[in-house]
């Protein structure tokens, strides 16, 4: 199989990453082109101990780091879209680790291979990026959860991130009433509620009124991952790890279009 054939499925994604990293499509594409030319000319090699996708991102990073320092200043940010402006404010190394895991879906160990770092450093960088994001995008949160202990745990995690819990609901009707009283900036929802009502239906009714990011936290993910309708971007399975919830909150707020507009 030719080099191009091996890398072709991954090129749209490395272009997406390059744009987010540099804040500009033309600049990002240029770095991807230079990386591909270096591979084609034999100036760079795909590391044999990495998967093709990880190896491609690694080569891209090698090229970018060696020539891209000038992209790290914040001049001209007014020309970028809202998400790019916020990304460019995050320290470069933390921005890389955050984007590789949050946007591109790499594991911390894969991100460590790409960045030439160890997994511990990547975890630290991700945490630093999340802290910057959480501080900038603090918002009001509605929790839809019928189990009191779990609801209290989620509320504690949300408050640790600097957000304000403006309502908790255990049924569909309580959730709709809570939204009528106060518009949330984020919804965290279970799908099976106290009176047998549906958290999915509650979220649908909320989204008819407001375009807000939603994270489902459920013991029944198969009820959402059916392939029969658009599936949620953020889905956390119970029992959950606190860091998983924190990361999902950061990502949901950062990448949601309505939150991007409000943050600037």
C-alpha cells in the first residue's frame, strides 16, 4: 500500500487539528502540506512503533514545532472565529494536549507519543487547559438526575469547576419548570427519571427553547446509542470517574457554538 493510501483516511482530521492549533485554515493546511512533502521526499519517516494516524500527527508536530513559533503570539486574533480566539489564549503546549484528546479523540498515551512527552505530562497539560477553559466559560448548570447521591456528586464536581448550579430536577416536569425559571448554560441529564419519565424527552423540550450544550450521564447508554437518530456528542456511562465528567464539561462548553458566541 502506498504512503498516500495509508494516510488518506486521516488527512481530513489532521487538517482539522492543524486549523484549530494555528487558528487559521490556510496556515494549518500549509503545515500539513509541508509534512506530507517531507514524508514523500523521505526527509521524515512514519515511526514504525505508532499507528498510521498517530504517526502522521507526530510528523506534523515535528514540522510545526520546528518552524511554527511565530504562530504562538496573539496578534491578529480579531480575524479568527470565536473558538480559535479562545484556543490561541491557552498556553501552546496545553492547547496541543487538549485538542489532541478533546477534539481528535486520542488517548493521553497516544497524545504523549505525538507530542514526544510522557503520559503524566500530557495529563497535567490537559488539566491546565481545562482550568483555563472552565474559568473563562463559567456558566449556570441544570442537573437532571433522580438519584440524590449521584446528583450531589455531580453538583460538587460542577462547583469545583467554578460553575453555578441553578437547578436540580428528578422528573421531566421538574426539568422543564426549572428551565422556565432560569435559562441554563449547560444541562447534565440522566435518561431514566424518578416517576418513569424520560430525561431524553426533557432535553428535547429544553432544546426546543434554548440551544445549550447537553451531557448525558446514564447507566443505560444503549438507549441513546441506537443509530436511529442523531446521537449525543457527550455521553458518560455510570458509574463515572470524576475526571471524565470534568473533561466532558470543559469540552461541551468550549466547542458548543452558542457558548462560543457568548464567551467573547
